[in-house]
C-alpha cells in the first residue's frame, strides 16, 4: 500500500502529513497503522498495539499530530514532530513504538513467556520534545 498525503503538502523540514479517520480512543502522540480503506478521502487509522500485532497487521506508519475532532486526526508520516507527549525523551536516542502506541526512547521490554511482540523503530529523538519521525519495518521479539 502506498500512502499519499491527503490535503497536506510538505511541511517544515520536509514533513509529510495526512488527514485520517480515527477513534475517540486514539491519542495525540501515539503511533498508528492504516486500519482500513479511505472514508471520504481520509485513511482509517488505529493506535498500534505491539502485543496484539499478530491479530492485525499493525505496522506503524506515523504518529497522531493533532485531533481536530474526536474521530478525525492528522497523522505525521515523516520528519520532525514536536509534541508535549515527547517531553522527557532523551535526545540522541532512537524512538520505538511501545505498548498502546506510546513513543519511547528505549525498546519495549521483552514479551512474556510464550508471547510474541513487535519491535519497531519509529524514528530518532532529535531534541527534548521533538522526534524525527521515520518509521522502519518491525521485527518480531519472542520470549525465550
């Protein structure tokens, strides 16, 4: 699937964003995946859950930048993104998708015995409160 920005051009620093349909429970600052076809020209997205990634193909494509309404959002696909939700992340570290789609500055812990979890880098912590979003392909982590 090829994602093309919808209604958003290049932003500062070559950023790419798109308009999307989300759920009321999807939060700003969380990593999302494309969950369905376009509705009214906007992609459907959901928050990535690294522990249920085998149920749905939940590969993060970006981070929710804002929510104009409870069920619409702007997804930041690539480039620098500054959000209060990123404060406290350590500059110079890689950014990973954690549980409930939270962006972390360290890999999530290994899964419990017999479980599988996806490990995905979502970018690089550029400065306090800023992540250079650049999603990579995930790999599977299996408990020993």
